[in-house]
C-alpha cells in the first residue's frame, strides 16, 4: 500500500488530535475505533470481507503498511472468521500510541517533549501539515453540508468518528448539534463501516453479545432502535469486487 493515500486509522487519529493541547480527544475509546478502522481499511484493500456477521481473511497477502499487516496476520492466525466485536474488544489496547509512533515515523506528526507540573515527562503531538488535517475535516463538512452521498472511505471515517464520540470534538457546542446529528446519519452510506462502527459502540457499551447475535441484513435495512443493520454477504460481494 503506497503512501499516496492516508489510511482510515491514520485519518481517524489525525481528526482526534487537538492542535491546542497536542493530545487526542476520546483517548478511552479511540483504541477501539482504531481497531475498527483497521478492519475497514483491510476490507477496502480486499484482504478481508464480511462473512455473515463475522470477518474473514480472503487474501492474506501483506499490504505494505506495517500496522495493517500486523492486524492482518493476527486475523489470519485465528484460522476462522471472527466477529467484529470480538476483534475490536480484544486485548490490543495501546493502538493509539502505536499509531502516534507510526504517524511520527511517517512524518505526519511531530512529537514535542514536555513536562506536567514541571516534573512529570509528557509528550505532545502536533500535526506536521495543518492543511492535511483541514482537508480530512473538509471531507466530513462537505458530506454533512451538501447531503451528497460520500465515498465509502469518507462514510466509514464519519461512522467511526461518531462511534468513538468525536462529534463533540469536531462540532462542539449547541451550534454543532445539527452537524453532530448529520455526522451520525452518514453511517448509512457505507454498510461495512456501519457494521464496524456499531461493533465499536457495542463494545463500549459492554454489549458484545448483541453485536455477535446481530444477523446479516440487506444494505439499507434498519436494525434495532432504528440503526442500519449489518451488511452481511452483500457487502462481502461488493468488497471482493474491488
């Protein structure tokens, strides 16, 4: 995978990075979102695909991205399809720090050493190119403002941003309420991203059993509480055709 295009995990982390503090918003849930973003990116790369309510490795060939390839290898070692909620909620915490180090190696962020209270060492991260972050945010803004269906990558990014609670970071205050609502609604434009985003939310809510029991349904149908249902095999066909 070439470096001409940022991956969805990279973009999600850049969206979460606060330029004022050099820290990331929603640190408690961002690890889950990054694990989900890896699944979406690997599916878009044709390496994995939904198999009913599970995720299966269909092409084990490395992508060339070390963080994605590590996730792909872990999935391959499972030997059988795995439920998205099981994967996302698995013992792989620390992805936020892994991706911060990855972005630093790629030159996308700069680490700035500092101290808390003049004693405790800390590290802040600054985006190396503010235009890059602005361009990522602009894609979401355009989809929210125009109502034009976004491309699958942008739809998946929006779904994951909503799932980890970045809405209030991206669109704060009462004036951002309608934008936060529309950000949530973008989840319907990519069934795969929606399925993964719902798994992220289920893990956060301590409801992996519900995620595991959710049966596949056609794209665009509605699940419990009015949420779009998981994509199922129709998505597997679409991903496999890329």
